[in-house]
C-alpha cells in the first residue's frame, strides 16, 4: 500500500475535524520544510568550503588567474545535474510566487535535483540567493502533502503558501515575514477566492512558519541573518532623506528587473545581434555565465556569491569608498542578471538585499559629504538598512514582507518609520511606472490568476449571452422588482419605446430603495426611469475579455451590456463575470491539453526514431555477420 493511500485510509477511519487535519498538515509542512531548508543551507556551506577554501588554495598556489576555473567547474557540475532532468525549464531562477496557479502540476521528482543544483550554483559563486529555492522547496513540500492526502485545490494552494512561508522563515529566521510573504505574494491571487475561514487559513500559514523557524533555530542557531547596527534617530527632519532613498531604490529595482529580463532574452537568442544564442546548449551558456563570475571574482570578489559577507561589512560600517560602492552596485546588478539567465539556479532575494545595502551606504555617504557637520543625520549603515528593505520591496513587489523582515532582524521599533517611508514610496513609484499594474489589479479583482494574455485572445462575442432580461422605462418600480426577482436575474436593461438602451436596474438598486423608510420614498408612485442607472458602461462584441474586465473594474460591475459599435444604443447581448471566468478556465484547460498532446507526440516520435535506429543497427550487424560468413567460406578450401 502506498503512503498516500495509507494516509487517506487513516483519515477515513479516524474522521478528524477539518481544523485538526489542517493543523496537523501545517505542523508537518513546517517540520519537513524546516529540516529540508536546513539541509539545503548546510549543503551550500559545504560546497562553498570546498570551492573557495580547499580548491581555491590549491589553484591560487599555481596562479592567481586560476581562480576563474572555480565558477567554470561549478558551471560544469550544474550542467550535469540539469542534464539529468527531462525538463530543463523547471530549473529557472526565482521563487515560486506564481506556483499556486498550477495546483497538482509541481515537478516533485525534480525538486531534489533543483535543490542540489541551487546549492552547487551558490557554492561556486553564482550571484544569486538561497531564499528563492528555499521557498520553492517549502511550496513543493506543501503541495506534495496536499496531493498525498487528496485535498481540494483550495487546500493544496493553502499548503503551498504555508510551505513557502516555512521556507522563507527558515532561511531568514523570520517567521512573521514568512507569513506575510505567503499572504502577500504566494497566495495573493488565490486568497480572494478561498471560501473557507480566513482565520483558519492564516493559522495554517502561521503554524507552518513558526515550526519551520524553530527547526532552523535548533539546527543553525538563533543568530539573525545579520549583525545589525544600533539605529538611532538623530532628527525627525531626516525623514525626507529616507524618501529620497526610496525613490533611488525604485530606480535600482526597476533597472534590476529589466536587466534580468534583457539577459534572459539575450541567452534565449532574442537579441538581433546574438540570434545564435538560441542554438547553444545549456552547458555552453552555463560556462559563459561561470566565466563572467570568475572574472569578477578576480577583480571584485565582494560581488560574487550570495554576498551576505559584504552586506555584513557594510552594516558594521567597514570603510567602503563611494567609487567602490558605485562599481559594486553596477557589477552586482549585471552579474546577477547573467547568472540567472545563463542557467545557474537561485533566487533574487539575496541580490536585492545586497543592492539595497550598497545603495543605502552610497546614499548615506553622499548625503553626509554634502551636508555640513552641524546637521545631525544617521550613519551610513542606517541608510544601508533602509535601502535593503526598499530595493527588496521593489524587486519582489512585497512591501509588507520587506518592512517586517527588516523589523524582525533589527527588533528595533525606531527603524520602522524610515523603513515604511522608503519602502512605501519605492512601491508607489514602481506601481506608477509598471505597465502591467492595471492588468494585475484587474485579474485580482476578478478572482482570476494574473494571466491576462489568455483573456486577450478571447472575444466578447464568443461568451456573451443573447436576449438579456429587459423592461420598458415606463414600468412601475414594484412591478419591475417582481420581474427581476422572479426570474432570478441580477439586473435588467431599461429600454425606451424604440428599443434604445436607457439604463440598467440591478437588484442592489431595488434592495437599497426597499430598505429605506416607507415615508421617505413613495415606491408605489415611482417608475423604472426614476431610479435606473443611466450612465451605463458598455462593451463591444469585437473587444477582448481583457478589455471587458478593464471596463467592469472601473465601477466594480458584475455584468455589462454588449452594444453595436456603430449604434451604441442598440444592445446585442450581455457579458458577466461568471462567463468570463468560465471562458478563462476553459482556455487554460485547452492549453494544458494541447501541451500534453504535444509532449506525447514528441515522446512517440523519439521512441519511434530510437526503435528505427535500433532496427537499422541490428540489420547492419546481421548484414555484416552474413558478409563475414560468406567471406570466410570463400577463403576456406
């Protein structure tokens, strides 16, 4: 009997309450995630010790330039691990922020290999971070447990979020930040649609995060990620300076994300000057990335790897000149983009923290050099601390998580005000410059995952309802109310005598009027035209569902009439949110089926080709043996 069947049988016999099942599941996710993340961190430490202490000492004795060979060797080892996977794409960098979209589709067999590849990448000096793989690890553990217990998709999504929170909590020893990361990022799309108790959901995430952090503390110690300086508020007039840091952090975060996107395009062969990159094998791309890491290791070793040692030095006010900080900022940004795009495995949490610390220290020193000594301002490590949170918030788009993460690491309430000011302004600036912000907000409002490209391909005409409920504008209000409620309609369109659209009447309008005191509004004397909404937002049949959602989101509408583009008063149908959701889910299902069929056909072609090659080789061998036999017969007397 499989473990999954054994667990399900046990649940069926015991029949515990839903709260008990989720409580035990949260504890299990926390324990397993904390243990796995701890082992992952130990593997990174072991790899770093081997590469940058034992191997480096051997190579440095031969020649200084030989240090370049360390990242190259790491690239080769990572390419071997990735070669063992059937789908190399599953090893992309970053966290599983959107992992909850594909419940039941997580590559469990690849999880251990991805974790090993991440440890080898980080240990060999790739400019990435361990937190992304830690979140992936926890999320996959939560999903695997949910599927083993045959949970519903909503519960599996919840365990995915709990696992992600546990992974982050174990990585930073910050359980509160882990909880908010799950709610703010991992469960951002699905949390609105979850119909279970919100308190129970949060409890599951909290328990998993706390248990995981506890396991990490027992195994790795209670020491926080950084030894932080004592922050001192010198003057409240200093707060505008932190706002300036928030603006600069938004610029760095935007450049950082753009650099990663452009690097991915370059290594995918989408640059006009380098189309050949698309045909290069993965090991070659990894070697290119490893070579870049090696060159940087020779000149600016502070910028390679996870980079927490450099961050620690900045926070301890170790002297870093302004030119050096500027160079480190640029090199770290570019090297992280190259490391990620070339095929190394890791996350962007640590590089974001590095960039924020360098930017903050650079900003603090620059401000101090311009201001007179009589103006009291905090030391540059304080600005580095705030910069860490601001750039992190701008990169991962999680301002609450960033503030709480730094607050947990400092445990000093006095830093919260500058943190919130810089992080809030950074998030606001990026939202104003982000062209996809409106799409994300619309998809969240409509209870759909953030994949608006699917809706852009579907036209209104494909999903609209013909012959919507309609009434004349002269109909008495109470009669119209009976018509709408008896037909279980949400609304009815109002037409004049020539069937031109005049407005719309909803059940909310009727309920609001009926709930008013009888003496206030004489309902018996009112007609539909007195209370209907005349400024009706409409859509057209040739528009996409994405455009319809944008129009509906402006007024929080549930449905919208479809009119003739050339005759705006002529109604040809109605589109509602349920129809859009159904069309969206159907399109996703079709896409998944098409992808699976393509994979099946490809596998069949490969199998057929291999069988044909085997038969060809067998035939060649038989012919060769037959020729040898005839040759020997001809030679023999």
